[in-house]
């Protein structure tokens, strides 16, 4: 069995308890026979301590079992599902401590559970493996819920960002500069920043940065990144240092992280970086002014993104941070899609929803996302422009009112597309959609600009009942299956009413 070293104590404790109960010994009786205290044995059985060799030998002798049998990681049939659970990395994806759940107590509880519950554990493990839970899907869902519960606004990180600015004399009147953050990182934290290493290794082409920790930590940055992307990496690294975060990834890339804590810390430092670069008060003033215009102005949006020295994603993320708390825009979604040039697949790589019934991000499956969305439209427009060889200087921007077919809800949806900086054949779109309730109509004055088209949309083709959709790329298989089941259920109910059982 290949398990993490931190679980070895748990397994030993479970086995010790198992053998003790098989011998019908109480903790007190085993303590007498092994010359160990009851409190110490209790700590061993609960997985908090691992005894030294002489104490293991004393326990083996007291239980009349071979030493090797006691220290073996092999579990009996009853405890085998728990072993599987520990062997997988599923527990790493569960934010147990954030929900006040003690892992040791949970495992002990499971070890005392009946056979039926252990069978359920085995089933859940198989389901988790088949659904790639081990590849961060559960953690991502947990993180999204965590953000939603906090309305995607974190006052503690905002204060830390403000404290950082005061400490290092960063003024609010001008954008944070790349040079300023480099100086703080090298002078205050003794970092060495190098942009020459990554470009020499073709295999690292998609990596944005790598940190090599040490007394003089090295930050290797991909030279191909744009200045605003480098600025974000520097700000994020300073976030790890200023917030004293130890559990983290040292690679800046879109790879699955090892645990929920790493994922959460990755998000918190990203939030810190964005709040450091885009000053909250100035941003709120600018957005209010932008939303107060009677007509949609994509040029003004581009100017704002440039003014705040941000990427489109940083800008849209900051918008979702302040939307609910400061703009009364309580219902919205954020989506990031990726697409390769020449391929039909469009992949959802990030999503967040707040106070809406609709699931516009789909279900993070292999289903085909609705091609009527503006987030897909800007990707298609960008791909066409690239194929025609157009040397464009501005990222395509799009807006539409998305009218969701099933719920009838309307969203004012804004999307920006751009080519990937490090992977030229990859395209990215960033989208924010605001629920068009009375508050949104009052805040966003241009919502009814006649130039903005209203389009009927849905989540995915497989779930969509729009019969005259020319953009459809897959049959509505899931919808049809659901409808067929409903028909069968109704027929069965009808038959039962007509022929009641006597």
C-alpha cells in the first residue's frame, strides 16, 4: 500500500485497536500487559502518535502477535475500504479542517462503522476515481462554494493588501509598477529574479514561472509573458510571502494542485495580487462611471483595462469581487473558456456563480457548450481573424443579453477574447454575466442600448430543447432521456391509479 507518511500513524492505530478488540482486551488491560500508560495507548489508537520500536515490540508481545504483523500496512477485510481511502489522494481534496472536521476522529468513526457503510465508502471511492475527483474537481467545487458563501469578496485580504501598500509606500494615485514590485521582492525578501532560464527549455514553454525556494529564493519568469502578466506573478509571490503562506505550489501553471489548501492559498494570493494591482476605491469609481453611460462603449472598457495595468481576466475578476458588496449586483457568473485553433472543442477552465439559479458554465463535462453564447462568439471571431492573417492590436470584445431558454432569466453578458501568450494556437475568452434584475437595470444604464442583441441560449446542446437552433453541434440526448423517463413515470402512475393493488 502506498500511503502518505502522515497516514501511517492512523493505520497503525487502527490495527492496534483491531488486534486489542480481537483479544477482548480493554485499554487498561493492554496498558498493564505492555507496561504503557492508557493515555499513551489512546493517542496511538487515535492516530496521533507512532510508538518507537521497543514499545511496538512490547505491544506485539502483549497481544501475542508477530512484530511484523503489527507494523504491516496490510489491513483486514473490514478496514480495507479505509485503507483504499487513505491510499487514494481523495482526502487531500476534501477541505475537512475548513469545515471543522477532525480527520483522525473521522477515520476512527469509519473504522467502527458497520460493513454496509464500508461498502458505501468503497463505492464512493470508485465513483470518485471514475469522475476524476483526484484531479481537483471536488476541490474546485468546494472552492467555488467557499467564494460564493463570501460573495467573492474578502475583507481580510483587502486589508492585507492595503497594509502592504502602506508598508512599502505604494501610492493609490498611480498604478503599481513592475519595477517597484521587483525591488521589494529582491531587496526585502532577497529574491533573485531570472527571465533567461525558462526560455532555454522548450518543455517549459507553457510555464509562466517557477520558484526555487532557498535562503535566496529564485523566481524564474517566462520572458514571453506580457508586462501585466509578470506584474501579477510578482504581486502573487509577494502575497505568499506577506501572508506567510507555506502550503503552496512553486509552479505558476494551470496544473492540478495537490490539496484543497494549496488551491485555496492559490486563490487567496491571486486575490491579493489583483487587489494590490487594481486599487479598490479607484476601480469602483471607474466602474460606476462606465456603467452610468447610456450607451455601450467597448473602447471605454479597453481603456479601463489598460488604465488599471491588468489583463482582461484580472479586470473581470476584480469586477466580480466588488459587484455584490459595492454595486448591488448580487447575481452574476464568471466564466473562462479555452479553445485551440482548428478544433471544435471549447473547454470550460474556470467558473463562478453567485445568487443565480442558472448554471451557465455547464457541468464541466464533455458536453458541448451552447454556441450562441457571446463567450463562444468572441472566440470564433478571434479565430477567424487569426486565420485571415489579421494583425490586430485590440482584443475582441462582445456583449449580448443572454435569454436562458429553460428558466427565462436574462443576463447582460460581456466577454473579452485573447490569444494565449505562451501557447499561440490557444485562445481564451473571459466572460462576466449580470442577472438583469431591477437593481442591475438601475446600475447598468446601457443595458437597453438597442445595439445590444438579445439571444436565446442554454447550457449545453445535450440539455437544450431549442428546436430551431442552427448553431447546435450535438443532439439533445440528456434532455430526451430525461423527457422519456418522465413519460414512463407518468404512464406507470396512471396504470397504478387505474388498477390499484388489492
